[in-house]
């Protein structure tokens, strides 16, 4: 299931408000290649990574990633996004990013729930 929101994204080259699809069925977070290039420097993967699309048996080959920050409920979060050339959405926030930052999706109320405690740095 999915929830769509306008979210502020920031990279090493700039920032932009983008339509983000929070998709519990997507493993990785992805960004369209034209957007990735305007926001951040991209890093080549050691070898292309085949990712299966929503169409069963259809794969795209991801060759690079981009490190992006994004802001939810005044929290500054970040992750590595797979750069996908023909991505139909501007950005997809996948399950791994949501698990990392403890983002929960309330589909009944169409809400994205964040926990402010995840953004605190703890030094031991």
C-alpha cells in the first residue's frame, strides 16, 4: 500500500520539494535520475543491481545511488536512494528506509507517523 506526500529533499547540490510515494511494498528507496542529478552527486555501484518492478518479471538495472536528506515532521532524515532512469514517480520511499527511521504508515487515516526519538544522536 502507498501514501503520497510532498516532501522536502536536500542533497549536496541543492534542494527541492518533491512528490514522494511511501510504498510499503518497495524494498529500496528510489529517485528518478534527472532529479538525483539536480540534487546530489551520484555514486556508481560496483556492478549494476537488477531491481524487479511492480510488473512481475520486469527488471530495471540500477547503476548508481544518491545520498539524500528528507524532512518529515521537522525531522531531518537521510538515506541512500537507488537512481532509476525511467521511474514513474519522482521519489519512492521504500520499506528499508521506513524501517531504519521507524516511519509507520496509517493507511486508514492516510497518515505518515514518525518518532522524534530516532533523530537523536546517542554517544556511549
